[in-house]
C-alpha cells in the first residue's frame, strides 16, 4: 500500500486544514473513469482523456503530474456534467497539491 502524503497550505497566520492529496487525487481519477465509462462515444473530452489517462486510478507515481497537465480538460469534463462537488475538490487539489 502506498504511503499517504499530506500537504498543508500556507497563507498568512491562519491555520488551514490539511488536504490528503493522494486520496483526493485517487477520488478525482475515480470520477474521471466514471465519466469515461458512461460515454457512449459522443463526448470528445472523454475520448481525449481516455487516450491520455487510460486505466489509471491515481496510484501511479506520475498520477499528480498527469492530473496537473490535463487540469483544464478535466475541469471542463466535470463542469459539463454539473459535478460541483468534484469541481471544488479539483480546485483544492490544484491549489494545494499540484
């Protein structure tokens, strides 16, 4: 089992909550895979992400790098599906982990 890495945002003197980056990244990959799996061939974003991400689940050593490299496409996928909760998580991961 991979070790869990947490990072802490630093902004002024106010303590901020920890975000568990690795678990959050795996959650994002899971949601991406969900939307890719629901695609009937009509979603160009899903096809693009299928080619770029494949069967990744977020446990891979380069999972964070690939997520960061595809952040805009992933954001668009979540926005188009009205998935506000996961958009918020994506923004938090982008700010605190990438």
